[in-house]
């Protein structure tokens, strides 16, 4: 494979990875530095719990200080996996709305650029009812969200079960129904795209997928990429991330994406498997993150 060099001084996508906040938010920045990240994704609380302790001024101040010292940007949070704005269960949906409000408030306290959200699953209802519930919930949440603060980023999904957001028209439908969508963006995940049946693997497929995205959603809505290979083949509807180059996507599509001039200003963050060999509170770089970022930089 031949990788063509970029012209000197040309902007390049900012590469990074998801970092653990174990031991404190500032430690996530230290891990990012050790890994060589230019952008970062974190959780602002446990991803599998509803409740979270309030942030203290001290930890917020230390985190913001480390971010300023390192120049790592943007930093985004991924919302809890428990949130389901599409649920027909009124109690679960209400709890999800409150949890999303908290996620955005925490992101604002930390000075983050955005919060990535899986739109939700319609479960025992219908697809259209689920999409309407998502939009209504987001309208409610954003109405209480300060203008100019952290964006809400809808993540395109793999489409397992009744999960919504795997089709571009789902994202368009949600956006169109939100009263004020000025703070609403989109995150595209390479594994999810392939799992959902969007062929970014072949050169012609890649062109067609992003032409469709531009037509249906609009490139101006695209704010972030998750870079993951896929353990499962095209159209599997199964969300299983793999190390870059070891899955069904392969290396060339990532080279194509990283060299695409339309995306050179966007952050691209890994959610690939980690080695898990280090101590939980260690700030040392994970060997798999280093391997994946090294490869992506070579492609870039």
C-alpha cells in the first residue's frame, strides 16, 4: 500500500483515544500525554451507573489546568450507556432525560467540547415513535442547556436489535424534529458504519457513503470520528470493535479517511480494545493504544 504524504503545513486530523478517569480527571490527561494524544474522549462518570457524585471545584480546576498546560483539544465525554431516550417506558425515559442533563452539565463544568450519545432503542414500540421520543427529549434537554457550551453529538450506531441511529435518515429525522438543533452534531464510528451496512471499505463504496451522508445529514453536522476496525463483516448489525487493520475494514479505508481533505479539521478518537496489562491507576500508555496511534499517524 502506498501512502501519499501531505503538503507541509496542511491541517491534519487530531488523533487520540478514549482515556480512563480512574484516579481522577487530571489522570486522564496524564494518560493522554503519555499516549501521545492530540484529542481525547472520557467518561465524566461511571458509564454503567445512573448516579454520580458531584464534581468538586478542586478536581475541575486541576483538570482544566492540565488541559491548558498540554494543549490537548478537543476533549469530549461519552454519555452513559444506560441512557435510552427512545424508551416507551416513561420511568426509564424520564430517568434518561435527567441523566443526559447531568452529562451535559458535567461537560460544561469540565470545559468539554461535547457529549457523545447513543440515540436509544425503541424496544416494544415502533421505529417512528422511538425517533419522536428521542427528538422530544433532546428538545427538552437543550432548552435548558446554556448556548455556546458543550455540543450534544448523536453517534451513528451499528443497529443491533431495536437500536436507532444506524441509518443516516434516522439522524436526519431526529435533528429535524428538535426545536433548536444549533447545538446538535453527529459522531460517525467506522465500525458502526460497516456493521450498519455502509460500505466504507471499497473505494467506490467510500465515495457513495459520504455522498449520501452529505445529502441526508450534511457534513456541517459532522464533528467527530470514532476510529475502530470491526470484528464482524459489512451489514452484520453487530457492534464489536477491533484493532485497526485486524478486522473486516482493513488498513486502506483508514488511510483514505485520514487523507480526506473534508475531514482534516476533525478529531478522530480510538475506541479500540486495550491490552489491559497496566495497573488500574497507572498513567502509563496502553501498548495497544500506542500501536494503533502509531499506525494511524503513518497513514495520516
